[in-house]
């Protein structure tokens, strides 16, 4: 019998209470503690960064204030994987730079949506469609096309930073400041873009073509002997890879072969004009194969004494398939039109007609200057029908005028006697 009066303590309850006092904090408490510390650290870092932005400004604000404030020309910085501009208008890959120290400028690659030129009458064009024309004083050896796909690297004043690198998107860049040695084509009121379709034979469109302020021609289409139908003026002459290869190899030959003589005869007729190749000429490792051929062409033209010929290239290889809704590779003619829109107020197309018969049912040639036959249905890399439909749509929208009929009434003696 128990000697204690009344109910005594329960041994099981006492042991349970003792274990609860010795138990470690639960996982939930640890998580709450870590979350509190993380939130405190993040708040501290954010406040420090905000204070720094208020004190020094953001990169875009710094760049805009640097330009608007009339500061000196932005300095091109040597950075890893960047290219430096030489004073002679060329660009070379720069070596790596040691880690920037405190109070050093930030290194920023400028990506421009537009490029503008005061020397070309204030014209502004989209950079991805820009034609760069080498200035007359640039030596042939410096025409390496290394401004192709080039993005300027500039320094921005940003104090108390250890290293700031990146890309800065801007609305426009100055051609004179960032792309030395080249010019843009000035703004034009009216432009004629001339293809090579046989629809031009006996069209008497020569005077109409020459009445435009600026005439763009494709693939060295012949002028001599066809002036009544195609005109005489040729301000810009575009050519494709096939002709670049043909004439580039011919210029590099020591013998005066037929292709070389034909090319130089055509250049002689042009007198004053711009040659333009719209595709790739330069790659990261150096000049591209087409670039070397272009240099051979330039060198031969200058040796022959044709001082009125200038040479141009595109900032980036022209590809308008996506913007035009074309599945296959766009023709040179469509590339010409897309670029002409950037500096021409009014555009008229001639010689864009991918059919065997004209609208009056008369047989027509593939080219107005030869007897070459072509099967448009085979496409062979181009969708001529799709492109023609697209041009018709653009004409309905008022973006261009497409000439597919004779410009003057045709005499009976001009009716084609041959059947293709």
C-alpha cells in the first residue's frame, strides 16, 4: 500500500515533458530563419545598387548624356572578341584586355538599329539594310570589308566599378563617328530598279528609266545596243555570287580572256557608277572568298584607269526572305528593291516579269539581251511566281509601281518575228 496521501505524479507524464524540453528546433523553424536572413541580405544588396544607380546613372543614360552633352568622340575600347578601328578606315581584331581596375570606363558594344550620316544629307537607314560605299581616298589594300557585321565598342564613364561589359541597344549611330572610310547613298526622290526580263525588249522604256533620279541595275545587264528599251543611266549596279565568281576569277588571270574583256567593256560604258555586292565578304577569321574576288575586280578596274567607279558592300549580307514572306532564297531583284526602300521615296520596277508571254500574248525571252531559255516552273532555288505575287501586293498598297507593258506604242516593225 502506498504511504503517500492523495494522487502522486505520473512517471510517464514527467518523462515526456523532460524529452520535449531537450528536443531540437523543428525544420520549419530553420526554414523560417534562413528565409529571414535571405530577405535581409537581398534588401541590403538592392538598396546598395539603387544608391549606386542614383549616384552614377545607368549605362544607357550615360551613353545618351555623353552624346547629347557634346563630349568628345567616344573612344573605341580594345576588348576580348571586339574589333578596333584603325585610322585608315580598317578594323582589326583586338587582343584581350587585362581586368579593369577601379574607376575605369565600362566597355560596351553598341548595337544600332539605324545608321545616320550628316555628310550624306542626314540620311538614316536601317543598319541591317545599309549599303556602305567606300570613299574615293581609301586604298584598294584597305578595302577589306571588315566593317561587315561590325558593332562599335565604346567606353562609358562609370566610376567605382570593377568591370562592366555588355551590349547597349541604341536607336541610331553616327556613321562618321563609328564607321570610318565609308559613306551612305544620299536620299533619292525617285528610283528605277531595273531587272533583266525579256519584257523590256521593244518596250521603249529607256527615256522613262533615265528620267528617275537614281537607277539601280542587276547583274551587269547590258546597256550598249539596248538604250532605247533600258536607258543609259546606271547609278548602282548589283551583282550576285555567280558573276562575282566568274569575273573575280577572270580578273585574277594574267591573260585577257573573254569574260575579262566583256566585263571591262561594260565598266567602260558605266563611266561613273557604284558596284555593289550584297552578300558575305568578311568573316571573323578574315576576308571571305568572295571578298578576295571582289578585291581582284577592284584592283583591275583601278589599274585600267576607270576612276569614276566606286565600290560598295552591305553592312550585313542581305536576306529579305522572312520580311517578304518568301520560303526560297530571294532573287537579287527582290534584294535590290528591299534596299532601295531605305533611301528612295518613290520606286518603279522594270524588267520584273517571270513568264514566257507578255500580257498581249507575245513570246518573250528570259533576258532582254540574250537567247537563254529558262524553265520558271523548276524554281531552282528561287520562287519567281511567289515574288511576282508579292510585288503585285506591294503595288496595290502603293509601295511601288511595276511596269510590265510597253512605255510607248510599239510599231509593227518591232513585233518579234521569232518564237521561243
